[in-house]
C-alpha cells in the first residue's frame, strides 16, 4: 500500500507513521516529493492496517497497491523513473543506443569498436567478459581480464559500458569496473543474483527471460528494487516461440504494456531477438516507433570472425547506417540521440 501524507505534514508526524508501520513488520520506502511525502509500504496484508494508518495525524490517504509487483508498479510511482549512466539517461527524452560485441576478445577489438560506435552516435558500449553459453565448449569470455580491457577502453574513448554478471559472488568484482550491470535472459530468475545486484549501487539492465511472462519479468525487477536499488532498466530481447525463422520472437507489444504497468524504463535488443543481421535495422526502427527508451545492438569489427554471435552482429558501416535510418523516427517520437 501507499501512505500519502498531507501537504505540510511535520517530520514528527511522518516519523510516527513510519514507526508504527515498522512495529507492524512492514518494510518502508520513503519518497520525498515537491509537495508531499509518500511512503511505500511492503509486507503481508493485515486486517485493519489501512484504517489504522489512515486515522493517524498527518496522513491524507492510504492507497492499496493491487499489482503483485509493488515497487515496480505505476501505483507506487506515477512519474517515469530515469536512470543515468554517464551522459546517457534512460527514461527521458534521449533514445539511448548501446552498441558493441557480444564478447570481449581483445583490447584492439574493443578500442576500435568503442571509437566507431561512439562516433556513429552510440551513448554506451557493451561487451561480455563473463559469457554464459548454451554449449559448455563455446567461448566463455576473458573474465576479469575482459573487465580490465573494458574499463581501459571506456576511460580512453570516454564512453560508459555495461557488462553481464552471472555469478552472485562476482557482483562486487564486476561493480568495481562496470558502469552498469547486466542480468542476462538466462539469469532473470536467479533470485540470489538479483538480490546481490539490488544491494549494489550500480544501474542494472534486466533482460527478459527466454520464456518469461511480462509479470514474471516485473517480479524479477521487484527483487532488485526491494533491496533498495531503483536504477533498473528493463530489456526486451525476444522470447522463445514455435517460429524457427528467427532466433527468438521480438515481443514489441511488451514496450507499451510495460509502460501501462511500470515506471521503469524499457529498451529493446533487436540483435538477440532476431539472430540475423538483416533484421536488426527494421526491428530497431519498429522499437523506436513503439516507444522504447533505447536499443542494444551488437557490433563487431569483423562479424564473420567473431567468437560469438557473429551472424547477428553489424559491422561499423552497418551500425552507422542503422543510426541514420532510425534518426527520423527518433525525431518524430520527440526524442534525441
């Protein structure tokens, strides 16, 4: 439920309400608005609680949150959440474009890619240092050495980066290097990992699971938010269906649906959704048109030689062309790159 305090409610009145809620066993998320203080109250439903709190001095009203995802819901927070990573801001007027290879292979590869994508219009760099792969024999990433490469390239070129963390024990390590942590589709319901990134002070990109419903996706975000980290960006990257023509099926309807349910920014990954290079640009245009807050695009200096996901990666010229083709749609949507 949400406790809305009166305009002009005193600090002591707010403290008394919080104290009573704490005694009842509720968790409290304090939000200080321009005019009012709002308390998000999380805990099991108890009879008579709303009436009891509503009768206290300084309380204007108590509103129940009907969605199972409490902190992620629009009922809890009406205004869109904005998540800043360096000069990039998700959830505002900017369309944030994240670009880079699936995996970090060498410093030369990452340096060339970072310079190219930044010049073309990307706001952030991506690259995997820890790579959870379907096959145990596939390239698993350079691990900490990859993180060091990403950090050096990021600082040299002047572009923030996001990279995946796959093990709860590695959250602290990855956080020392990365500007943003990624939770991949295979780990969307790794609840221990979600709690650990929730305890960090780093922005988090949460990818939708391969077969996850939108509610399950938002409940996964709830795990992160419930630990105190509200810097969460949702990423639609395609779901598994019976259609074999693409790697996954991109669910563009997820973008407007999430907007009606949650205050969190939502971006789209057309590369993993399609698995095919020639589909990345048209799906990117569609994602911008449907209202996505950003794109994640795989870019590699030489896709035919990539250690992972080469068939869906654009080369530098292809990425520059993609930026030019989405620019008119970005402007028509009232956004900037």
